[in-house]
């Protein structure tokens, strides 16, 4: 068990700090926190307010924790889904930190801001795994949305990565995965946890980039967003923040072993509020139409090219939003990156041209 406690318990003493982590209550199997420098600057009262650093038995950094970054430059990180919403900013953020990165590309090559090594990679084609993982120390793994049978694709690829010497795996999952053992994301997480490897799970909230991806056509052509989310609020997060958080975790490596991060934006917003922000930024009225499930499915079948499986999945997602199950906001972006997450207005201003074309 690696424990780095410099500076943590100067004021309260180790015993108090340990009890915050639940470790004194017989939970000796729970790894100790590896926070550093946290409490030197805090007074006792604030220190007591640090929330328990575990999420369902896994440790998690707390609200007021701060630590110095210890980037390990001599590492090669492989990023799967490298041209996706999260993968692309992750590749750029790693390269910016001077970390060697290999972008594992499935389809069309993407233009990264940085000049990085690329390799063709396919979870369904074993021939691509060895060149993909060669000499790598860290791996970012996502579940491509259409791959459901993770046991025959992603699990064996992960085994190959670990056999090739990868020592730290960061999974891209989804908020709430811990409570859903049948979710493919959770099955991947559990597989990684069972392997002899350091792991970190990143479970984000609702992507702002859904507005520039899935909803782009509706906004551009009809000035409207059509989803069955009622007046429920979602914890919108910019995938650039997820990518940058994952980059920091990969750059620091085993420092984040067994941590779970749930990046969200700064606030939960209804689609009405989102449409209002887009209207302001684009200087034209964007409507939010909130149909029932049946009318939504009819609209998606008639007006888009999405397949039925995806449409039904989005029904589930938006039902969760409508029921208020996607509104929890965390400060994990600030905890890891030391800055506030981007707001939906920041995102809308940066992407405005996407909805003007
Ligand atoms: N949307 C949300 O609000 C939300 C919220 C939380 C979590 N998530 C999760 O985030 C994940 C998606 O992340 P994302 O949005 O960054 O990805 P994305 O933009 O949807 O891109 C998927 C990536 O996977 C690659 N890919 C497709 N098939 C592959 C294969 N057989 N082998 C290797 N790579 C393959 C794609 O490459 P090509 O494009 O070249 O084929 C692409 O780079 C999903 O698991 C989703 O459930 C989504």
C-alpha cells in the first residue's frame, strides 16, 4: 500500500484524518489516501469538513483537497478513441505536458493540434493490438458506443495491453456506472479492477458536445432541440475538461490508483436553460421541444439517420434526466485540474460556428 501523507495531519493528527477516510472503522482493506500537502494550509475546522474519500468502497479525492502535480514524463500513453470527443483533447493535453502519446485511431485520421504518433487500432481486430500497445506504460480505454459485447472485444484487448507491460489503465465510463453491474462500462471497470494493474475510473456527466454532435442538425436546420427530457436538469460537462482531467491522471500515473472521478460542469441546467444560452450566443431563437417518448421516437426515425438501438438508448438517457437522475454536480474537475470547469456558455461561445453553418 503506498501512502504519502506529508503535511496531511499536522493539525488534526493522523488518527483524525484516517477516521475521515473510514479506515479506522475496520475497513483495513481500503487503500490509504495518497493526498499530499492538503492540510498544511487548512485550519482544523475546514479539515474536518473534508468529505469521506471513498465512493462505494473506492477512494476518491475530496472537495478541499489540493495536491502538487507530479508528472512522470518518461512514459508512453496509448489513447483509444483518440479522434473522439474525449480522446482528441486528451491527446493534445498529454502532448502539451511533454508526455509521449500514441493516438490509437480506428477510422479516419484526426488532425490533432499536436504532432503525435498514430497507429491503426480496432478492438475487434487482434492484429492491431500488439502494435497498439507496444512499449506503453499507460492506457486510456473507452467503450465505443456501438460495442456492447465487451467480453469478446475490450476485455481481451485489455488483457493484451497488461501482458505487454501497461501498468495503469484509465477507463472512460459514465456517471452512475457503479450502481449498474450490467452496464458495459461497469463490466469493463470490473474487469480492469480484477487485473494486476493500477486503475482509475473516469465517470463523466452529460456531454455538452451532444449539442454540437447529436443535436447539431436540429439546431442548424430547425432552430430547435427535441428531446423527451421534460424540465429535468443535466450536469453538462465539456469533453475538453474530461480529456484534460484524464490527461492529468495518466501523466501522474499510479498516484491516482483506485480513484474514481466524476467530472461534471459547474451547474445542472434544463434544456430550456440550454436553449436560452444558445439563443443568446447565436443571436437567434432556439426552441426546446419536449415531446413524449413516442413522438420523440417517431421524430428520430423520420428526421435522422440514427439507428433504433441508439434512439432507444437516448430515450433512456433523457428519461433519467427528466426524473432528475442526471443532475448531480461534482467539483472533480477543479480538484484534479485546480481550475473551474467550463460552463455551458463558455462551450457555446467556443463552438458557435458549428451551429451557424
Ligand atoms: N454522450 C454522453 O453524454 C456521455 C456521457 C458519459 C459517458 N459517455 C460515454 O463516452 C463514450 C464515448 O466517448 P466519446 O464521446 O469520446 O467517443 P466518440 O466521440 O463517440 O467516439 C468513439 C470513438 O471510438 C472509436 N471506435 C469506434 N469503433 C472502434 C473500434 N472497433 N475499435 C477502436 N475504436 C473504435 C471511434 O473511432 P472512429 O470514429 O474513427 O470510428 C471514436 O474515436 C461512450 O462509452 C459513452 O457511453 C457518453
